[in-house]
C-alpha cells in the first residue's frame, strides 16, 4: 500500500542549502563587524545544534572574541541572517536529484505532501518559490517550520505537529531526512524514514532508517544504495515506498 503522505525535511533534503545558510551567517557577522567566520569544518560541528538562533547561542557559549558585542542580540543577528538567506535561496538553489520528480508523482497520485523543518518559514518560502514558482506553498498540505514548536530536532515535536495537522497516523506516512538529528526526530514521531545524506551529513549514523540512499534517484541517474531497503531499485517511487513499508 502506497503512503498517504510524504513529509519532507528542507535543509540538506530538498536542496543542499546549508552552504547558503553558512554564507548568510558569515556575511551577517562581517556586516556587524563581529570577528567570526564559520568555515566548513566549524559549521559541520555547529550543525549538531538545530536552529540558527540556537546555533549562535551555542557558539556564543564558547566565548569567542567579540562575544560581548553579540550577547542579547541573537534574535536581531538571526533576523539579519534570515534576510540574507532568503535572498540567496530566492535566487535559486537546485533541488536534489529526484525531489521534483517524486513531488510531482505524489501530486498526480493524490498523495498528500508536507514539510517538517527546523528552518524559518521565510526560508522555506524563498527556496520553494524559486523551485516551483508562485504556487509552490500550495503544493504542500502542511508546512511545519522554525519556532512553531517549542523543541527542535532531534525532538519529535515538528513531526508530531505536522502529523496532527495532517490528521494521519505515522504508519500512513513516510519522512525524508538528511541528518541524524532529523532521523531521530522523525523516528521519535513513529515515522518510517528515508535518509539521503548531504554534504554535511555523509557518513553519519543513520541507524533506524527505512533506507539510506545517495539521493531519490532519476530514470537516467539511479541512486546509490547505502543501507536498508531499496537495494533492488533505482529510484524512490510511490510503488517502491509501498513495497519497502510492507516488507519493513
Ligand atoms: C536545518 C537547521 C536549520 C538551518 C538554519 O533545518 O538546523 O536551523 O541550519 O536555518 P532542517 P535557521 O530541519 O530543514 O534540516 O537559521 O532558519 O534556523
Ligand atoms: Mg536537514
């Protein structure tokens, strides 16, 4: 039986957006004359903390030079970062392989679509607007983002929130994630989860995933199977998801 809804994470899953987030953070720090620059290695460590505001607070707790000029200003700095990010994402970040195809297939089959993300809602609107045009948000029955829930991933709150608004049981849905925090959040809400690791999460621990795949696959670009279900397939389709769920 094919799932009744697909619930997508955003950053690292729909598109490789964390590099744009990192750029927006660094441009904001420079504009504020804060002596901080998050290189890739530092950012990978900082990604253990979900949420941009929480990430700045976590970084500030390490008492970097200039911290005194940022304390009490996290919301303001994050708002400035979000403005820069929406401009970058609005200019277009390519969707990962197979994402647009599966979204189209789901729409045609009447399978409902939802978003469960830690990132702020304006970021989702900018990214999806650039990818799918003015009607982008209407593709999704439910969009759960940012501070709409008290606890961020790996807490299951955002997925529980989305399931409640879909009015569907977890068993009728499948989640798509790129990170261990995200996988834990989805599993915590009882969701079977497909993981497509991204540039910042490759090689992480994805125990408990229904399948771990390089991406969602295309006819002319099959995914690389990494773990779990899907060894005999080349693309994530509704039919394949139905078979994997039945066999799980
Ligand atoms: C990943 C996150 C986000 C982004 C930054 O989100 O942890 O916090 O890194 O976005 P996702 P904000 O759940 O989609 O993988 O600065 O808006 O928090
Ligand atoms: Mg993610």
